[in-house]
C-alpha cells in the first residue's frame, strides 16, 4: 500500500491589486495578507456573497486553526482529499453545506526528487497568469464578537497527470490541487450541493501548466533546495 504524501503546504497568493480582475470580488474592505502562505497564515478567499456575487474574505490556511485545537492535538487540515472530504469531521459540515470557495494564487510549491534529493519546485500556469484553486471555507464565532474564517484546499489523485506525477517520493500517491478554470468560477462558488461540487473536481490540463525549481532563500541570502 502506497503512502499518502502531504500535498501543498505553502503557496504564493495573488496580490490584492489583481484579485478583482481575476475573480470580480471587491477588495476595498479587506486587510492585506503575507506574500507567502503557510499553515495558519492569512490569505485571500473568494466565496459567494448573499446575492451569489464573488465576495472576498481573508481566512487562515488550515480548516482547523491551531488556536482552535485541543492542547496537545496536532492535525493537518490544509488539504482535504476529495475521496474522503464528506467523511472527515474537519470538512464534512462545510462540504454538506457546499461552502465552496476560490483560493487565488500565483503558484504553489511541491517537492521534486528527480535529482536524488528533495528540491522545492513551483507549479503555476504556462502563461504566468494567476489562477484559483478549489477550496472549502468555515466561519468561527469569536468570543469577543464577530467571526473569523479558515479554509482548506481540495486535492485529487494525479498518478496519471503528466506534470504532477513528477512530484513527491517514488511509491507515494501523486496528488494535485483542483484548479478551477476561470470560466467556471461562478459555477464553483454556487455549486449548491456536494454532488455538483464533486463533479468539478478534475485535474487541470498539464499542457496549460508549468513547473520550475524554486529554492527558498535562507537567512543571509543563501538558498536551500527545499524548505517546508
């Protein structure tokens, strides 16, 4: 039985200046977010507003924020497997309610072992344009009033994908984030039911994607092949 690798744990979100052009969501009333996204970092999330329009909120990466976990409990909820998304307690409620969202990004990072050791590579669009990944969002009522938001990305099997099958260790299952075609943004945000959402969980064409080495700079300006 093959191991299940951790999928994307780090990505570069789309800057606020291009969110409206990409998704149609207004950015004027939202705070800024960091240039890179890691677990519990704030990042842009586009969901359906009250009238079905694209609405931008800022949520934290990982469906179960660390501050909401019981002391000593360590789980990763940054990526939700499509095969079990309706069964896992962390995601099932949002999935049943079809709390679908778009996660705008420039590219995401994965480990490549073709050199014989793990190297950090970036994956993005062949035309260098920003894109959106399928996600789920959740609201958390805060003790002091108001709500905070969190999100997860949805992943699917990519064993037969010409590009994404190059990542992670030999013998591990290959996974891919679900990239939603721009023409289908509205359809995804207003899926309405788990069945309609599930029908959109497809691999993006490899010919429209590209990947390249992207070592992470360490302190002092040096580069590390892979840092997650």
